[in-house]
C-alpha cells in the first residue's frame, strides 16, 4: 500500500469527524432502504479507518468494528469503483476469509466506495449469505444511494462545525437582573444561518443584542462570532452608538471580503426607570408590547452593518412601562407571516395573555414551527416586571 | 430574455436577475456584475422585473455589486423590483442606497 496515499485517505476520513460518532437516523434510513430495495439481509455504511472498518450505519451485521485485514470493504476502498463478489467461496481473493468460512458466511458482496475530498473513505455495501449478482440497473442504483450517503457525510462536516460555533455564541443562561424577566432562544436552520443573540450587564443596566449575519454555514458563524466579540468588548467602555460604530469599523474588511452584512438590534435598558436606549442597523424587528394590548414598533432607519462604510446609527430612546415587554426577533420569524404588520398583530395578541418572558418566547416560536423556511429563528423577550 | 442575460443601453449594462435571487443564484449574479464592471465603465442596472423572491444572500450580492461598481467609479441601480423585493429592501433600510427605479429605462437615464 502506498503510505502517503493512505495518509491522505485517512486525513479525508478524519476531517469528516464521523468516526465513532453516535448513530444518525439519516444514515440508518439509507441502509434500511437499501436492504429493502436489493432484498439482502445485511447492509452497511462502513468507514474504513487505519486498521479497522467501522460501521456508521448497518442492518443485520452488528455494530462492532471489523479488523481491516478481513474486511471486504478494505479491498473496495483501495479500488476505483464498485467491488462485486458474486460468490466469495469461489473467488480466490476471499474464499479463505474467516467471514466467508465462518459466521456470517458471506457469499455475496457488493461495495460502492464513498468519496470525500477525492478520497475513498468508506463504502456502502450489500452482503448476503447466498450467492447472487447485481443487474446493471441495480449496480447503478447502488452508486446513486452511495452518492446520497456521500452528500450526507460531507454536509455533516461543515454543518456540525457551524452549529457548534453558533451554539457556543449563545448565552447559556439569562443574567439575573432584579426587575427584569428575560428569555431568549435561537433555533438554527438545517444549514445554519448567522443568527445570534446576546446579553450583558453594562453601565446603566442590561444590554441585549439580536443580530443576523447574511449568509449560511461556517462563514456566517465565524462572522457572527467576530461581531459578537467586538460589540461585547466595546460595550464595556462606550455608549451604544459608539460601540456599534466601532464594531462596524472593525468588521468592515471581513464583511466586505465575504460579501456579507449584518442586521442588528441592540438596546440598553435601565431596569429601575424602564428607559430603553437602542440602535437598529437594518433589523427593524423590535417591538414593545403592552400587557393590555397595543404595540409600538421601534424605529429603524439605519442600514445593516457592512452595507455602507459611511453609515452611523444614532441611538434612540423608548420607555418600558411596568409589565411591558420588548420583543426582538430575526427575519426567520417574519417568514411565518404574510406581512410584518400581521406578525406584530399576532405578538400583540400573545402579549395580552400575561405570559412570562420564557412562555412568550416559546409561544412565538410555536407560531413559526409550521413554516418551511431555511432560515434560523431567534426570539428574545425582556419584560419589565410589574411594580 | 434569459436569466442573467446582459444588454447594453447607451453605455449602461443591464443585468437581468433570475426569478429567485437566493443563496444559489446570488454568487452567479455577483460574478456577473463584477465582470460587467471590469469590462464596462461601472454603470450597471440590475433588472429585477423577473424576480419574485430575494433573500439575504441575494441582498448581499446586490450590495456587494454596488460596492464593486462604486469602487470602479460607477454605480449600481435596481429596476422594476416587485413587492417582496421592495419590502425586504425597506425593512433593512437598504432602499436608501439601492433606490428602486420603476423600470430599466428610468434607471438607465441620467447618470
């Protein structure tokens, strides 16, 4: 075996970060489907590691690793295309193999290499204890199914990482601020957008931020991490407008390079007086809700961060009366409604039910659960408690 | 006219955007605008007359194209934006730098 080629292959496999990962339904589904379509007792998505073959999904085989020295799939990944063994007992490459001689007495094997980053990292394989063959059409179908598995394998790599980055950006719990009731949640889309929210204590009260970085996946997640970090640090020393301007300046090149921009709402609330100072960079999805009905949409005239280098965002002011709540959402929520006005009317109805902040967040998320949007959904509520 | 087809109106290049200006289409449009700016004098009109939906990636391509055009001493204008596109531009206040022109002819006039 060419050791440098094998090293490349192993690197491609490790980069997928799927070895010894917990079972995933999306792979189990393909395996069950293949078992049914090809009418074979054993099917596996196998990952071929340095000295072992690891079933990532399987039916009829058991979930334990198989030493590479005896695994058919080891031969498959070293070849170019599909490996077909109609009857292993009469195939001199495999006739003396312990998996043929002993349990599970393999006679038939068909394996399609799974490629990632140009390398054969594993196989989708069909096995039977009876000899048989594949028709040309079945052979094509095995290739198609393998391609489906490849798509899933490579998607998971970027998505899993992006999800992890995004998850770590989110606060694990709300700070305890007397007089305020806070809750927030971000539900990432399948492909992970650039939503995040944040809160921190600053001079004069609590700062709350909801932002949506344009784009998907890792790029959006990394830009979101940058915006969050710069804004957090700046907010400790500067007023809101200055903090946002510094963030825009710091992030300008990164956002330009990725042809991205960020819509962002940030507010500072004095829990004692209910005074709210806020800036809005093209976000436009913040509203103050009264428990007795009525809603005031907060003014948004600024453009998103990164859209125009000359932009600034002068702070505006509002006041939350006791019992009133500030609701800020991302545009993923808006997708569930025909118009922004309709969304605000619905929020108003929900607010009249006298819910706690966490209940209001869940109620808004519930309203968006039917939509098929590819966008993240973020909802944050800060409610000033009744005196 | 086909998707992405370009035409020249008196020195101004008109790029026609596709039906859905989303994550899939946005990079293509951005590339096309960049190339148009390189080859011409930087005056570009994006015709949104056939575009029923734009998402944030689509907006990113338009803003990115606008920056490229302005750096080259030109500009990017949009024409014939539909209801959804107009709403998204208004919500994000991006209509301040991407003013919707009613039609391609209006957008191509008076540079």
